[in-house]
C-alpha cells in the first residue's frame, strides 16, 4: 500500500569526521524533544553507538539507515517505519557528506541518503583555524551535487566573538545561512576508546548528563525556529513503510498451538550493539523476545529456546563474563542441545574457548585476543552451507568492525565465504544450531534469518 509521509526532517552532515556531527545531531534531538516534539532519531551507516545516544535524547529507538547493508530500496521504507507517529526526524550522517563505501561512488554516503529522503542538509563545519576560507569550503560542498540541498551551516568550535564575526561575514558573502554557532564545551564531551564513543549502556548516568549538555549547547547556540522551518520545508515522501510482518510474508509457517518460543537476546554493557528491527522481526516471526545481561544474570531467561548474542565489547569485560560461570555453562548446554544460537562479533568471542586468556563459553574450539589492528569495512559474502540463519548460497552485505583476532578464524563448516573486498576467504562457524561470525548483517535485508531461527527454536515444555 502506497502512502504519503509528511514529516519535517533534517540531515546533519559535515565535511569530515570529527567536525561535531554527533554533538549537534544529538543536541538537536534533545532540544526539540524538550520543546515537546516527538523526535525520530536516525543514523546513516552501520554504527551502533551513536543511536544509543540518540535514543537517550529522544526516548525513541535509534535506527540505522544503511544503503550498503540494506539496499537503496529500503532507505525510504525503513525511515518511514522508524518515523511513524513522530513530529520531526533528525538523521545524523556518517563521515564526510560525500564519503561512502570505498570505491563505490556515493553508495552508503550521507549525500545519497539525503537525496533518497529528499531532506535538507545542515552542514556542521569545524570553524577552528580558519576564517574567510570557510566560505570556499561550504560553497564547494553545496555545489558539488546540485541534488543535495544544503539548507544552512552550524559553525562548531568557534573561538571568540571576533572569530564568529569573521566566519559569519564570509558565509554571508557566499549566501549561506548560519543556523548556529557553538563554542567548545567540555561538559558535552563523550569519552572514546578503541572502537569510538563509549556506549550509553556502559555510562548511563554520565551519558544522560552529556546529552543534557549537548541539548543546552544547541539551545544556546542554534536558531531552533529557523531549523524547524527548514525541516518543515522537506517535501512529502511517498511509498509504503517497512513492515516486519509484511517482510516475512510467506517465510513464516503457522506455529503450533501453545506458547511462543522464547528467544533470549543478550544485552547490557558488554553486548550493546543491536538493530531495533531485529527484535521486531523476531517478534513478527512468532517469538517472545526476552533480554538478558550476561554480566549480571546467572541464568538464561526461563524456557529459552534460542539465543541471539550481538556485538559489543566483551574484551572490556572479559574477567566479569568469565566469572559468571553458571551462565557460561547454560549457554554451552543450550548450544550442545542443538538449539539455535546466532552470534555476531562480540557474540562470536563469547562463544569461543577463551578471550585474552579468560575462559568463555567454550562452544567454539577457538581462542580470541585483542590486537592493535583495526579491522573495519563493508563485506560482500555468501553462505557456505545451510545454517540456522540462511540456506547455502545466500548472498549478504555485511560490516566488520573489531580489534580482535580469532584462531582459527573459521571452522570446518564456515559461516560465510567473503568474496569482496580482497581475495576470497572463509570466516565464522556453523555447527549444529550455532551460527557465529564477525560479520554484522542487518536482518531487514535478510528477514528470513529471523523466520528460520524462530522456526527452529525449542518451544516451552519441549525437551532440549
């Protein structure tokens, strides 16, 4: 069913990483939420961490929009699904405005997303160490692609009143609206480590304070009325919103009578990486989704019949995870019984024999350790054999992001054959009901993964 979505929206972009996109986008989300608006938060690209801050700012799930992981055809539908019922949508971009998948033009760039959503762009510019040159910089970004509409600029890291005056004069000469000016505010800073910002789940009280500081900084330095008017200038979008149940049409067999299977989903500080659509798909496939925290819970949720362990930072919490021997034993027993277990990246490490010398669940005969090398980038892969998530030959687009090494990196039955980039290789493990891999895959592009997992889940009362 084709529908028309009339929602004010903004895309917050920048010339490069480090310009202050997250501060501005999160601050705008919180500031407009403080005005009584329901704000739908979105993030371009595969990043899991920024959406956690977005959710804290708005009280709505932070959602990702990634043309590489999900395909360009799903950008609009996923946006419309996430923005349903909201008064305003704010989309934080990724890297620089025109940066996307390496060597593939505009694919997965903020510019591509802004065009797909027909949304005006607010360019966040680091004003430090420049004055009149800012006009040339902004002119270049505004004129590079005439289909990208730069609605105005927010100047960040401005040093003084005189510096602000010089920057404003230059942009006025270039005919670009200045929608805000922000000075350095240490209170709004968020700590980082080896994979970026520290997630909200690990520092919630401090994260709440940081988001409040971002909101105050934006309120004080930005023209919210002008930004609201710019957002309202976005034209209507047409097309049907993504629907988890609709995407599973024909893939879900009618369940037998009785209680729904329980799918336990790992969360908490060590496993904070997840896409909201995964839980929605599991629910639509007939599961009762129950979260648990491997750092705190000594048992799996009652009647657990399947397990999903996503990404996160188990390397930071290896001693604590190892100390929870009772839960590790339950996970190992569930896997040994053949129940479906889907593990990505952090989940892969948790299922290994050990992580940096600390005993883990021992489901996989592999050892993991931290390294100095960052493994990062999009991957094209194919399922080597049948698994709980996909039949052999299934092609997926995924993302890899970690500083760990697993030895061996693949089992006798690998999870995926990675076909691009670089030379072909296999990675991950498939054994009985276990599918474990470094590769992050967005299930909106592979909804049958949820259907397959739920179909194989052990139902309450059935013997493992």
